[in-house]
């Protein structure tokens, strides 16, 4: 059997393809063992793979019970092979950012990394409008601004997406750790990762609560426009690492 799905190692995807074999296995044991269909159970229990390789190993048990006291346990390992060069890129990466970029050099850098990432994932960049800030704003005014921006952000966040927010107090990862994070999300069945970069005043608590993982690039403060470029570069670097391709250390 040939898989053309780069992220087919997700558990639900593997189970879907195992169903193609289910009837054959089911019929084989029913015929050979003269079993009641209710007494046959097929249970996948392990799937191992990586985007580094072109194979998936799936192990599962077939339990055949002739009588309540007689149980036969059969173990099988299937090898699913990717068809090289025909992988379907299922992972969707979305960047939600606050405010528009005006500088051409930022736009050019974003366009370049977007082009490079098209080989590895489906990239979408969403820009929501920012609120005008006034110097010496009160805490109440600041919170109101962040709340309005949060409403615009959360409109673009579906319930089934895995959300990573960029926050100063988040967890710091190196490039290899970030690549492992993205790869593990694909393995566990997450097909849509959303990265959120807040406005100049930061993120409202409602966005932070929706976050599944809080990521910090540094304790330093960076321009939010530059942060978009840095984030895209690190996502691109992560995919290079995942695919065992050269990258600058």
C-alpha cells in the first residue's frame, strides 16, 4: 500500500487506512476459525514513523475468541511506504498578526520565506487591524485596546486549531526543539497550527487563555514587523531540520 500523505502518520489517518484491510482480515479469521463475528477484534496499538523517513510501521493485534476460555492473539506489523516525490502537504500554518507592514524590506523578506515554506506546508498570513494607541494611556484604556484586538484575532481561530502565542513570559526553545514541537504535533494529529503575534501593547488575556503553547523568542523586545520575519525564518528552519536538510547552525 502506498501513502502519498506527508503527515499520514497521524493516528486517525493510520486507522482510516487500516480499515481498508479490516474486511480482508476479518473475513480470513471468520472463515479459518469459524468464529462468530462478534468474537473478532482488530486493535492497532502502535504506529512509529518520522518525516525523516519514507516508511510507517503499524503494529496491531487480532484477537480471535472461539469460546470464553479460548483466546488466540495474533500480532502483525504492516509497513506503509511513502511514494517519494508525491507527498501531499497537509499541515496548515497560519500566522495571525496585528497591524499592517508598510516597509518594503519586511514585505520582501516575508514573501521570500513564504515562498520557501510552500514546499513544506500550507501557509496563510492574516493581518488584523490594530487600534491607535495614545501616549500615557491608562491601564483601563490599554486593556480596552488589547480587548478589541483580541476580538479580531479570535475570529480567525477555529476550535480545532493548535494555537501558539508569542509571549515574553512564554517558554524559550532552540531551533531543534521548535522543529521537534512542530513534528510531534503532526504525529499526534494536529493539522493546523496557528502562531499569534500581538500588537505593540501585547496580547489580551482572552488570547493567552486560548493558547495551547506560549512561546518566547527572547526576553528582549523586537519590532513586531521584524518578529514576523524571524518567526517565518524559524518555521522554515524547523522544516529543514524535520526533513533532514542542511541548515545554518
